[in-house]
C-alpha cells in the first residue's frame, strides 16, 4: 500500500463510504480505486486528486497535503545514479535489496536523516 492509498482508506473510513460508493462518485471503477489504494497503480493524476479533494470536502492545507502524498506514492521507484559516486550507487542498490526487511522505526530514522539534510 502506498502513503496515498493509506490516506484514502483512512478518509473513506472517517466518511463511512465503501470503495464502490466512492468510485461511483468519482467516475472511476471500483477495481481502479482498489488498485490505487493497494499500490498496484501509479500516482493518480492531478484531476483525480482534485476530485478526491472535492469528494471529501477537504480544506486548502489538507488538499495540498493530499497532493504531496499522491506525488510521493509511486509504487515502483527508479533511482538513476548516473553521474553519482560509486558510494551512491552502492547505497541505492543496497536500499533496493533491503527495504522490504526494514521496520517502521528504522524507516522513520532514515527519513529523519534525509529530512535533516534537506532543511
């Protein structure tokens, strides 16, 4: 499941609607919405995110957050290390091989390191 899929599922639960009901309201199939929630489809386009924002009647800040979550929720990520150091390439490959075994706390730690570098 992607971060966007999880957020959508949480929003549906709060509103008390099924995937089928939401899909009908958005004009997409329930199968597509399920695949989007489960990370079996790529990042939704801007227009669909805007329909979701309208469907849940979210405020401006939450709408921006939802768009950001959608943008960072592609289930298949490619890391191009062309032109980077051998260490960067080795790290990217190691991460690709180990990410499935990392627990939530470790992922939070790694995210914190990256966040501190971009601040």
